[in-house]
């Protein structure tokens, strides 16, 4: 199949890696891609948010499937433009992508669908900040309504810090003050064709920059899958997944279809689990990063069948995804200064040694070739993934890989999946 993947991060590297591993003769092109992706697929220097350029490239390539990776192109309407040209695309239209592009929209859809979530207060002006903080109480949760690359969320006991965060993001648009949801976070992906929904395996990511979940929010500093602790409250992973499918994913997909905005793509359910209770923190409209880097390596059935079935509306005919028993742990290596002011251009070394380790591979997030050297071009640079029997075994392999890589000033968390058997 001729497949075009839109995006340039570790998520897109993981998608391309999974498709290439099918050994089905896929012709893979990634736009714009990065230095790591270029080793397994052809890359094209196209702006991922330029709908006209993406449509032109898909037409020139004769793409039989386009997979839109990041959120920004979806909210910009890239999927809409492709569908208008009759190109099968995995990724929701702009209207359905508002599930991620506007947290207020997502809250309204959840309310209409009867989906469990925390209460929220819309804040439209500076004058409304204090009342919103009073209504939700501490710990304070303040979120930018629109896309913010994982940096628009602040969770704090400090009321003044919450107020200042709200005022800062109000300069760009509305914000939400939300109820703090206590429990353990889980990410669960559903592939949807607008009607059917097929679940992938749960993962947990680590959003704070520093060990012990301290420091600023980031786009994600690591993840692991599966989650053996889910058995404590639900008996097994399958029971948990079935509950989320029946009470969250399917009602939201049905609600969007009823509103005339069918969701064709990847519904990312960001959840909090407290005992046997499950509530939604947020939705995303695409594969999560870094969760994709640990979920897809465990996928034993063809990813292409899922993506194409969702794109053309035949997901009901696609078998449920199957997963390997081995666990996966991913550790993100970030640039100095990330997330506020990442230092760009630092040289990267040691990747061949890491990639050569048994059960280890490295997904590139922000890399480029500089002559014979490799340099960092963004905040999150690499995800080092370890695969093994049990989370602890996979974790050991991931950190063995991290130890082989040098990035001057680089930073990573040392506690990803710590204490998980």
C-alpha cells in the first residue's frame, strides 16, 4: 500500500516503524519526517499544517492512505482537504478534532454523551479568574482551551501561580478551571471509523519534567505498557478496556456522529482511575506521544488494516488488535532548557550503540543530519524504547539504551515505570 504519514516526531517514527515491520511491501513516505525516520522511509520537506501542500503531495504519490500524526494539522483541516479530494485519511476532520482543539467543546460533548468527567468552569476574561478558582478549589487545575503542546496545563496548590497561569493563557484565548481528579492516569487509544471503535492496549505516561512528578508539565517524558496494576480493581486489562469502551469511547463517538461530525481516526482517552471509578481528564484526536512509542511495538496484528479500515469506514470487518505479552518502556531524552527554552543544535552520539542492544530501539522526535553528525532540533529529541518480559525487564533495557546516548545538556527522568513489576 502507498502510505503517506504526516508529521515529524517520535510518534510518526513509531507509526512508520510499525508499518515497515509488517513486511507487506508498503511504500512509506513521511512528510516532513526527521533524520531517524529517513532511515526507514522516504521523507518529503512539506509543512504538515499546509493542507494544499499535503494534498498535492498525496496526489503526486498516488497515496492510498494518509495518516495524520500531530494535532495541529488536524485542527488546521488537513484531513478535510484530503477527504474532499477522495483520499482515504486516518484522522478526524477539523470539526471532530475540536475534541482536542477546544477543551470546552470536549466538556460539552462529554456532558451530552453522559461521560464521567470532572466539573469545569469556563474563564473568558481576567475578571472571571478568581470566581473560577473559588468554584473548583485546590489543588487548582488550569488549562488553556486550545492547543498548547502539553504546556497549557498547570496543576498546583499555589493559588497565585494558578491565577498567573490563567492570566497568561487568557492572552491567547479562553481557559478552563477544572476539578482536580485524584487517582492514577491511564491513556487508552481507540481506532474509530465514525461508528465502530477498536481499542489498543492501555499505557501510562509521565507528564512532569522531573522525577517524582515534579516540575513543569511537558509533552511527556516517558511511558510504559501494559499496566499490570489495573488487575487490582478490574480483574484484568480486558475488563478495564471494555468498561472504557462502553461508558466513554462509544458514547462520545455516537454523540459526535449524531451532531454530524463523525470521528474517523484515533480517539485518545486520557483517564484517571480511582479504585474502580474511571473519569476522563481529556481527549486527544490523534495518537499520543510518548504512549504510541510503547503501544505500537507490542502490536502483533497489522496496523495498516486498522488505519485503512478506519479511513474507509470498514472497521467492523477488521479483527480486534492483538498484542504481544512482552512489555514496553519508553524514556524521553530532551534538550537542555526544555520545556521553556530548549537549546537547539546540540550534537547527539551513541545511537548505534543503543540501537544495537537486544530489545532496544530509538524513535527520533527532533533530529536532523548536519554533515556526518546528528543534532537536536527541538525540545523532546528521542524516545529510547526497551522491550522485555515484564515492565521491570523492559525498563532495564530502556535505561541501558539511554546510558549509551550522549546529548550535551540533555535531560531525562530516571523514574519512568519505577516500581512496576
